[in-house]
């Protein structure tokens, strides 16, 4: 029988539905698949439709302990990689954020069994996957949906993906993904969807046209099941790429050069299951270091990996931020006032991003806020995304002295006394920067569209409240 689809839109407030308590105030689209008289279970979780805001009272020191969540940017490719296994996979230290839930829903739509073991552990059985089309409504929610292109093409010889969604921080090209998979033998037709197909994937020398993180990850996931050897040059080597490689190696893949920009991958016929723990999130680490630096107090950050610190130290040290490290616990030094450290010869220092092991692009927004509280002048140069720095107008409205030179560069004069304001979060990292600015400002700030922030920071308001931040989350009127 030809498969037919019935779409039912529902909300907790609908008069003809009586939802359970856990479904109140949420809405989703359920797909009920009728095939050969069988009623398939709904593949999609329900996502909150609440629009929330943060109310923040600034000027209070931070004191206590924050434990780092699992790295979101490692969790998402590792979730996609489970499609390559011929046995169940258990993932641990998964952050409880919506982007993760969307990726699990993609797996459910493809036919996988996905079971929550506890708040941060999940069991995925990919053996029942029978579909290779990613639903449009899920692809629009998370840019990482593009990560299913490589593994689905490797497993089925086909993958159909709508254009991915994600933050609006500038042009985010997918050329690297397409070119890499083409080198391995895939054919791509670009219409309303991205259609990948291959009779078989064959290993080849692949020079990536840019060190794209997700482009590298897609190429890796395709190459591990390709016939023969693939050499990836100009590959990204961020910690989350290393996590993906570590997981695949434990599944039976053969990958050489992990942590470098040249990977040699010897294809295998199959990969087995694994139990794998995601590493801690160094983006959270950088965010919390910045928070402690501008608010003072005594903050301990647990779960730190020492190998993640050198690039962060390069950036933060230019603003006079230092820390002590004992084991996996980092304590920012907040007793002394922040002071910009000039380059040799008294020149204005530049804090700029670069592919790992350079300073992370996702932390340039945080550094801009820290620079407003440091004595001196600093240049922030965000090279990757041409719209990310536009959020500085919100900081200027709070009293920051910033000159936006062009879409990529801002000169920050500090210190500036910030005052509370009303703001709207444009993306994950700029939103977190606004939270940090509000916590060191005088008075009350309101931040709208906090959904964007919580896509990258698990249970943020409660965690910050627990260390002395005066922040509360309220539903929009």
C-alpha cells in the first residue's frame, strides 16, 4: 500500500483536546503514518511554544560552582553518526537543549529507536532506520541537520535534506559539504531540497576549500564507510571534531591524524555500537570565565579540560583575565581590575578568531563585553561571520564605548559603566553576551527571545541563579 501521511496540528489550549500535564502549553506537528494498516508512533517530540524573557538585576557578584555541560557542538555530529552503527549506541553527557532534541527527532523520523536513559544519557538503536529524508520542519529548526548528509549517503546511497536552519549571523555556505561528498563519489542535485546519491562511496584525496567544522564532520562520516582510503586536508580540528573521531574510532573506524588538519581515513565495511561520553563544552567555559571577569566574586568552574585552555588564554590574557587551575576546576582571578595588555611597542591589541587551535569565533561576542569593562582600547576582529558583530548596538545603548568599523571589526574603549536596558537576543552567543553585560550593569535589563540563548546553554537562568545572579525567567505577555 502506498504510504499516506496525515498531519495533525495541535496545541495544549485546543478545545477538542485534553493533553496530559506534560503537554500543556506546548505545540507540535504530529505525523501519523498509515502504511499497510499499521499506525506508526509519532516521530516528533513536542517543543515549547512559550516565548520567554530574562529579567536581570545587575551589579551582584557571582559566587559558587558551575559545572560545564556536554559540548553541544560535539553532541550534534555524534548523534548523526549513530546512523552508521549496526548496533545500539549509548551517548552520555548530552546537554539538555532543544537542538539536541531536534536531532533525536530526526533520528526518529528516519526510523531509529531513541530512548532517554536519564537527563543526559540516551540510547539509540539505528538498526530500524529505513528512510533517508530529513523532514523540512526539523531541518529548519537546527543547522546541524546537514550533518545527516554524509552518514545517510554512506549507509543508503541516498540522502534528501532541506536547506538547514540555524542562527542568522551571516552567510553560512554549504559548498564544503557538497564538494567533499562529490570527491568521494556522491552526486548532488540541488532543487527545493539537497539530493545526495551514490552507487558507492570511494576513498579519495579531498582538499576542503575551507576548514569548515560541519563540512569536515560530514566528510569524515562518509569516508569511514567508503571503499578505500580518504585523505582529508585542510580539515577542521576543533575539540568537537576530535570527539566525533574518538567516537567513530571506538565504533571500529580507522582514523589517523586526529587533532590535526590532515586526516587519513581507512574505510570499513561496517561499524558497531559504542557507549561514548561527550566532552565538556569549552564555549560554556569561555562564557563563564567572561561572566566571572566582569561581575567579580568567586566562581569555580568544574569539568574543565586542560587541552581546551591554551586558545582561550591567548584571548583572555589580552584583557588581563587570568585564572588558577587545579585538576579539572578553574577559578578566574577577579580581585584585580581588568586592564588591556598592549602589544609590544604599546600598540592596541587585537583579539581575533581563527580555526582551532585559534581563538574560537563563538567567543568573540563574549570578549566584546569583557573589553567594555577593561581599562584601555582593544580591537575585536570577527573574521568568519559578517553579521555577528551587529549586536554591539545593544551594548552601545547600555553605555559601552564601541566603534563598529565594519561588519567584522569593533574598537572597544573601556572601562564603561553599563546601565540596564531592553534587548532582543539575535543568536546564541550574542544573547549570552547580553546576559553577561546585564549582570555587570547597573539597574534592570530585560532580554527577549531567550529561546535563542537556551539553544546553546542548558538551564541557564537556574544555573546562574544558583551562583548569585539576580536573573529570572518569565513568560512574555
